[in-house]
């Protein structure tokens, strides 16, 4: 088969797509045997709407088309993974954390007969949803069951974006897995697929059931407290105060388990600091974003709700960019630790909310927070504590972007904030260093030039958990840190987002399976 890109149409009718494909390649009747859609995207630039398709097609005399523009052989699907492990496990492999990295690692282990034990400090998604809703309504935080901790990880309360710049073959495999567990068929073809937090819940439950059906074990309210390393080899783990033997451990803790990271460092696991980002969420009415991005097509149901991506570079060398943009979404309370205020963005599957929001972030590094291993974490936590101190009941500080530039507290807001459990007017300049504020100021002015009216947006503080401040080093080939430990996902410093975390988790699971054979368990166990 051949893969043909840049097949353009004005609509989504299959006859139109087939006609455009035949015209592009100069095909005659009988030349086209079979075709399927691989990807679709929409181009609304130049005051016109065009659908662009990538098509996999089976043609007569395919060789003569290979020299044509936008034509290449359809990549073959990788052979199914077959474990090569020869070291017999005495106990089942353990996966610590049940966010995207841990979830897909555990699923892959289970599908290959390894019957993993999953440790999740938070609660299953049904209970977690209730705990999060209670927090949003009352400001009463459960430190062990919240937007950061629990089944599904932080991705369970997000826009559910499945985009990634990775060209890894696992991308298609994981999209197919998500579809098999209930995600819409659209995610297999959309250039910018997303699930939405409401649809993600049923998918998480389906994956949990599959792991259990295959003999895996999932423990909720199970916190990894310590590890025991002897002669550079993992021998045991402490779960809720009880030691258990463990030979192979996938660490998929997520980016907010700072208490666990500090303890693991004391236990001898090597770590290093890494740059991360701090900033705010910025909200605008979705209708404004539709008009700014789509112009004449602002009401076209095929294109709305519109998205945006903006970047800038400040004169102090700091990059500023929008991240995790949520069309038709909500700014949400995402704290995990008492006395620290964190926000994030979320949308439902229909993306039908009145506002759009995006993280507005500045890159920070050792020059901002110091060279110590945990200096970055301390810097992150101090910003969150300052934000909480402005209203010590988890109401979030807000400010109109134009007022932030002037350093004045907003008397009124052009964009009504969506954050619960409520907001309080404040000067967000007081939360950040001069260097970060300088960069944010310059970035906002640049974005106003690109999108007039951007400064009417409402800024909500603070967004500090876009990525981890810590990396746990691992070997590039074996993916192991200390013998038997596989650092994975965002919390270990190797991913950012649902798909990259899931890919990282699967690769760690497969590295484990290429070293270890399954634990032999009796039928009575």
C-alpha cells in the first residue's frame, strides 16, 4: 500500500475524498483498489476552509506512483512484541503509580502474562471523582485523592489531549488500545485527537478491569514509602509501612509526589534537577478565540471550538509559550498538598464551555532557583504557598492581563473566571520573581500584537506542575536506574502529557520483560 498526504477537499464526503485522491495521482477507473483514511486535519487559513487527508491506498501498478510528490510506502506495522526475559522473577513486577505511564505499563505487563501488582496512593476513579468534586465545591482538600493523585493520574482531569510530536510506532498502537477500551473512533484519524475528562473515566475503568481479568492486582490507597537497595539491586519495597519483597519496580509516580521523591533519594536512588516551567492559566471567551483564529469561519461547526498556540522569546533569554490549551474548557483547582495552590485546565468531550483557557508559562532553571537537587522543588512549592496565602481557602488569585502589566489589582474582569471554589482579585506580579514577570510581560505584549484583544483575558494563578523539577537517571538501553528499578513518565522526568507518558510506560514495561521472565505462581495463590 501507499501513503498519500496532502489530499485536499472542501468537505468530508467519501466520494469527494476519493475523487481528490484519484485526481492528485492521475488515476483511471480500476487503478484504485482500496483506500482508508489515516489522518485528517483542517486548514482554515487564507479565509478558506480545506480538509487535508492522509490516505493509505492500494493501487494497481503502485511502483509508478512512488516518485510522485506526497507519496511514500505505507509503513509496515511493527511485529507484535515478544518478551525475551530469562531472569525468573520471584515476585510479580510492581508498578508504582496508576496515571498514564503506570496504567499502560501495567496493561502491557498483564497482556503478556506478567500479572503486575499496581500501587496507587489515591483512590479509584469513581471515588476520586467524588473527592475532587467535593474539593471544588467546598475547598476541603483530600491530600491523597485529588486532581494529582488517584487512578488515571493528572490526565484524568484534563482536556485529554492525545497529541504528540513523537513518530514512534507505539502512538498508533496506543490509540488503537484507547479505542478498544471505549474512546471514539475519531482519535484514530484526527490530527489533534482528544478524549475529554468525562469520556476518559469509562476508559480508565475498562483498562482496570482488563488488568484484573488477566490476573493483575491493583491496590488503591497504597503508598510506596521506601525502597531497599542492597548491592545496587532492588530487594524490597515498603507499602503503607509494611515491607514486601520486590525484584522489579516501574516508578511511575507522576510529577506531584514530591514527598515520595525526597524519601526515595534518602533510600539511595540517584536523582538530578532539571528545568521546568511556572506561570498562570489565561482565559478568554471561546467566541473571542473563534473570531481571532477563524475570522469569517468563526461560526463554522466543523472548525469550532478553535485552538491557538503562541510562543515568544524575552530579551532576558527566557521562552514564553502557551501550553495545554483547552477549548471550551475550565480552569480547575489542582492542589495536592495542603497550603499550596495549583491550577490546571480541563475540558469535557464536547468542549462546549463558554471559555477557552491555556497555560501561559515561562521556562526556569538553576539560575532562578539554585544548584541544589531539590532547589527547584522548593522554588515551585514557595510560589504555590504564596498563591495560597493570598486567600487561604483555595480560592485562586485572578487579574486581567492588561492590569498585570500595570501592576494593579483588577477592579473588574472582562472574562468571567471558571475556577472553583472561587477567586480573589490580586496582583500576580507578587507571586513571581522579577525575571519571570519580565518574561511574562514581554510575552503578553507579543501575544497582543498577534491576537489583538489577548490582554482582556483573565489570568489565574498559579500553574507550576506542567513538568517535573526532578529527573531520575536511567540507562538508555535497559531503561533501568538501579538494578530492577525503571523510572518512567512525567514524575521521573521523561514525558509530558498523556501519550508521551503512556509510550514511556510501555517502553519501560517492555524493557523489564526483555530482562525478566514472569513470576511463576501456583493456582492456589
